[in-house]
C-alpha cells in the first residue's frame, strides 16, 4: 500500500447536480481554507456523479494516498443519496442503521414523522463513528480516514467543525500576494530565477484583466513567514527593475 502523505487531504464532491451545473459548489473553497488553518494541506479534489462504482473507485484511490479524505453530498433521504452505501462498499462492510444516529433522530421527530425516507439518513457503514450535526440532527460519519459530510453548505460547515479536532495537522501554509501591471512574458524568465533561489517557497503567477489593464498576481506560499517575505521582496526588486510598479494584494 502506498504511504499516505502526512498532513494531507483530498476532497471528493459527490453529486450529479454539481456536474450538470445546476448547483454551484462553494464547499471546496471553504473546506480547503479551514483545513489549511488546521495545518492540513489539500492536495487533490475530484467531482464524481451519483454512481456507486465511481464513488468507490475515487474513495479507495484517495484514502490510500492522503492522510484524510473529506466527501460532501449524497447523505440525504432520497433514493439518489447513495454515498453511505458507496463508502460501505469501498471499505467492504455492510451499510445499516447506526443505533445512536437512529435513536437521536427518532427522538427529534414528532410521532409518526420519522418516515422511512428520513430513516435513510441514520444509515452508515458498520463500524463508522458519527460526526455531529447541530443544525438538522442527521449526522455525518467517519470511517478510518474518510469523513463523510452533507452537501448543504450550512450543514457541512458544522460537520467540519466537529471533524477538525480529530485531525493531526502540521504548520499552516501562509501566503503573500503581489500584483503588477505587466504581462507575464516580460518577467517570466526572471521570476523563474527567483524561484530557484527560494526552493522552499511556492511561487505562482496568475494573469488578470482589471479595468482594461492586463497584469498578474504573484502568489507566494510556504510555512515560514520570513522566507515568504524574503521571496516577495526579491520579486518586488525584480519587477521594479523592469519598469513594474508592484503592489501588495494581501497578506495572510
């Protein structure tokens, strides 16, 4: 088995509605930001349809490679909510009513309203532990290093808060961003030379068009704030030397 990358994560977004464009995902950015703050770096993200075989393949590939996998979507009350069954299949176990989830949800609904459809939301792979859901009670769950959460952003947010204390993170990745109104072709070679001098800092260039002016945002990422500042200063000097007027876009 491939050794998992430490302090790493993958995000698996599950749902036909995302792939069709009907639902615009906001969960990926939110999860990535929260995990980074916890010292866990997101290394990969995928979107898969509500097809069991595809979910199983993706989950097994990601959980073998990364320390953690976070999924969103497909744990609701309808027939197309197949994530719980798919995660069970990925781990080779049955999917059944979790006794604690069932009891909690049964107590939350008025008599006669805990329908068969709602009972589906109490099903987890056998052996799973629950992720609390203070918003609507129906919990998420965890199997080994896979955390399964709702797709509804508000519910996902509280589930993620419940999952974060369970993670083992490293140092958060910091960033600096410098903007400049120059075309990339004018500084690309020089930027590469700066990168060679700072191998421990990730440096990326992202072109933009704002108010009719072309330019680029230069993003510096790393764990050492001092090294980030050194790299950013070196790029400022380089840009100024070729006629640019660099400006700070943010500091995190």
